């Protein structure tokens, strides 16, 4: 009986090692595809910036390919020195549709206005609690 228990443990370790090796092979195959999608997302962010005429010394944008959602997101930021505010918008990178935006008071770094849309093609941006906006931004830009 003890021999069977030991044999069972050994096969379990082999199964675990086999799964780990398979996962490693899968990651090696998907890594180049992910890098390609990240590159495409960055290029699309630049195209979106040109299309929407994001230019000037007080503007910037960045892209993030979210592998979990398999989508490209673009974050646009502008600074208004006169009002001392920062305005940021989150876009779907390939559709070019705004998904959310926020206004931040520069001095206190406090979000004063936050908007999100559930369906960018059918619903306008609507006001939400800024903590919900931050959660949405983190979910889209960190995965």
C-alpha cells in the first residue's frame, strides 16, 4: 500500500512538471505575438494622436495592449496652465472612441470630474464617482 502511495506522488510531480513545461512552451510561442500586438498598439496610438491633432508641449499620450481583454487602450493627457488642471482621456486605440475622461486639479492632485461610458457608440460619457473611474483606468491600463 505504501508503494502505491509513493508511486502516486511521483506521477503527480511528473504531471506538474509536464504542465509547467507545456506552459513554458505556450508562453514562448505567445510572447512574440504579444510583443507584436504591443507594437501595433503603440503605432495605433500615434495614428490616433495625429488624427485627433494631439500636439503641443502640454500634451502627451501613451498606449497599453491589455492582453487579458485583447484590446489596445490609449491614454491622452493635457495640462492647462491657466486653470492649473490636467485633463486625461481613455480611448479604445483601434476604434478611436472615448471610453472615459477625468479632470484633475494640479495643485491638490484631486480628481474633480470623472466620466465613463458603458457603450461608446450608443451612450455619451456620464458622470461617475472618481474612484470608479480610477478602477476602470487601472483595469484597462494594468492588465
